[in-house]
C-alpha cells in the first residue's frame, strides 16, 4: 500500500470515530455505536447478554466512502434460533427475550482500494415486548368461566322447578 493510501486510511479512521450514528432512545441501553472498515470481503459478529425481554434496534449504514459496500447486510441470532433474517442497510427493530444475542454483519468493499466505511448502532430497550398470557392463567380463567356458567344454569333450574 502506498503512502497516499495509508494517509487515506488514517483520515478515514479519524472520520469514522467522529461520525454519530443517532441519538439513544429514552430508556434504552446502547450496546454498540461504532464505525469501521470493510476491507475486501469481511464478516463480523458481536455477542451481548440481555437480562430481560425487550426490543433490539439495529441500524447498519454504508457511508459510501471511499466507495460503496456491496451486499452490506446483517442478521440477528439467539443461542438456538435466527431472530431476524438477513436485512440490508437501514434500521430494524427486533423483539428479543433474555439471553445471549449475536449480531452478524458482512459485506464486500468495492472501488480501487477495496475499502468501505460502515456504521453500526445497537440499542436495547427492556420490557418493550408484550409477554404472552401463560397457559396456567388461561386455564384459570376458563375454569372460573365454567364455574360461573354452571352456577347460572343451576339457578335457572332451581327457579324453573
């Protein structure tokens, strides 16, 4: 790599550290907010532990400098399933449960330097995912409804007879 290219990389690194990726949402925890380079074809993964259910907001951006990144995509997984399929640059909001969450992103740099600058922002907002009605509570409600119905039926039989 020539001295000119090294200067470009140094300026790009400084620029990447100064690029804001968006404000944190109220009550959210910023898990990652950074910029980086893709050189040639690369993939990255970062893993986080979240202690409660909530929403994960992922924003992936291509600055287009020094050249656009081809096929810049990401996907999100838990320990045993894919939570969000492959999605291109932009913002995606994903419901997650407690546990280990992994965010994978990848792309291929283009242009004469085979170098591209991306930004990624991950924010977690606890408690935003609605909790489904547990089966035991559903069973309790249906039992109470059955008891109420049988009591009404018994009263109508007593009044008729």
